[in-house]
C-alpha cells in the first residue's frame, strides 16, 4: 500500500513538471523579444506577445507608442534579422478579415485568425475546417486581404 502511494505521488510530481516545462516552452523567448522591441522601436507599452512558426520562429509583439499608435512587431528568433513593424491603422482589422472569410466560406468552422509572416510578407493566417471537413490554413495580406497562400489537409483516418 505504501509503495502504491509513493508511485502515485511520483506520477503526480512528474505530470506537474511536464506541464510546467510545456508551458514554459510556449513562452520561451518572449522576454528577449519584448526587450528587443522596446530597445529598437518607438513602442513604450507591450500589450501582448505570441509566437508564429513558419520557415523560422517569430515572436509577434503587440504594443503602443507614446502617441498611442498600436503597432505589431514581428521579431525573428535570429537576432541578426531585422524587425518587421506594422502600424495597425494600415491593416485590415480582425473583424473585417473574419467577416470577409465568413462571406466566402459559409459552411466552415473557424478555428483562429492570427497575424503571420512569411518571407517578409505580413499576413493574416486563417485556420478553419471547410465544408469537406478539411483542415485549412489560408494566408491573406494583412493590408488588403488578397490571397497569398492556402493549404488544405485531408484526414486519412477517422
């Protein structure tokens, strides 16, 4: 009975450590990216940070300048590469992108819409299931909504 108790405690500790490591890996590099943005841009307030993985890893930092301008900065993992800065007043807003998508894909199930970058092009990544139940990654220009690229994945197994 005592051995079973220790095994349960050991499994519990292992699961907590595993969960903690996974959560930490999701935010790894955020503080470095935020520090770089504060040093190299006019941003004085960081609102949020996320990550985007394409050919390479980017941290996506949302912030505001002293003049209250909302800015999106794509920070490459490689410190040698330059930052890509996008003023949010110059882009299609999330709600507009979502409305355009809903008009094009009526019987689809939206998963998420997030800022993305590919080969220096700032994009919106629209993730959804289409009417044929395929998982779709649709990339459109963050500025005018023109289609950039699309991937459709078909399930092989149910």
